[in-house]
C-alpha cells in the first residue's frame, strides 16, 4: 500500500532492507522459538524473569509513552530530563531511532488503512487470504518489502531541530548495545557468575527484545483487523483487550485513531491504560504538563451507536 507519488518517502537501499530482514523479521521468531525450547527443557530462573520483566516494562513504556504519546502526537510536555529519559527508554526497545519511528508513525496516521500507510493489514484487499497476507505484512513483512521509508525531513522537522533527539539518534548504536548489556551485566553481578551474565543476556536481552517487538507491532496488525469499535474513524482501528494489556494501553486503538493527540487511549470504563497512568503520575509530580486528557464532549460526539440486538 505505497504512496501513489512517493511523497514524504525516501528510497531504502537493498543492503538496509536485508539488514531489516535479518534483525527485525527473521531473528525475533527464531529467538522466541529458542526461548520456548530452553524454557521447556530447563525452565527460567527467578532472576532472569525479574530482569526480563523490568526490561520489558522499560521498553514498552519507552515506546508507548516516550516515542508514541510524547514525541509522535505531543499528547503532553514534560521537563527536559524526563523527556530525555522517556526517549532513551524508547530506544532501548530496539525499534529504531526516535526520529525514524515517529516519522513512520505520523505517516501511518495520515494514511491509515489507505494507500500510503506503511503497514496496514488491509494492503492486499478484504478477502480471507488477502487479510492473512496483510496481517503478516503489518506485523513484520513491511520492514523488508517496503522499497521506501518515511522521510524524516518531511514528517519530523520538529525532532530534527531538537538537539536532544538528534544526540539520541546519533547514539542509537550505543543504546542498542546498552539494551542487551545492561540486563546481562545485572544478571552477572547479582549472581556473581558468567552463567548469570549469559542467561540474562538471553532472557532479558534477546527474548525480551523479541517479545517487545511482536507485542507492539500487534497493534498495527491485530488492532486494525479484529476487536471492537466504539468511535467513528475513517480507518479500521479497533480495541483489543489482550493487546492493550501487553502494550500498557496501546491496544485501545480505536479512540486513539479518533483522537490521536489524546494522552489516554483507553477512554471507556474498564479500559486499563497503564501508559496514561504513568503520564498522570508525572503530571502530579510536576514533571509533565499540558496533558491532553479526554474531552467528554468530544468522546460523546465521536461515539458510535450501539449495535442492534
């Protein structure tokens, strides 16, 4: 589902596409399969589970609060140290430098589920086979198949003008290394063994990376194909509870597409949104401000009528 005229995109070299294929498409399923085999044969120790959960939490909040709600949609503003910390946590999720991630996501919102959307599951049509192909495309395939990626100069001039984001982008290779080495070092020091180092590197580094990758990208695939719709949008965004639980609120995707700049995605009663709770905590501490919370009038105006019984 490319742009008809390529506006807002730049070509991707074959070398970069093949790197995406190895790192983003092939490696995560292999790591998850290896994790399942190791867990079945040996189990997972409590230290590795704890470190993996800590890194998973940092990574998901980094994407949902840092890259997504703060940088992409500017749902809130915060003091500089917190802004840098949230953007750094987004980098630890290993989904690319902030400016590239935000550029892709802003383009997604402009063209959601239409020509120009980089990762719509409806890119190949509405039939069953087309949707299966589209789900694979939206989850991982688009990283490799896309001959063009979003132009940062076109989509994120604000971030390119931001000194802190430019520095984090430049330091991204170091952030990648830290994402693996920090939990590995913690595992080695806390167990005082090389076995603890390598075990933590595997579980809290590699397996955590693969889980974060597929949890967050399930928003692009599952939450644009299945689930409930309470609000009127021009795309096919939906609410999927299990996706929301794994992504700390990102799976409440329907209201997000109805009101992208809103800091809370789970706007209905019972929709737990951990990312919104974190933003609320930052606001109460005085570290976040200008938070765009849901407007009851806008919620009512966009609400779809209940389905006929």
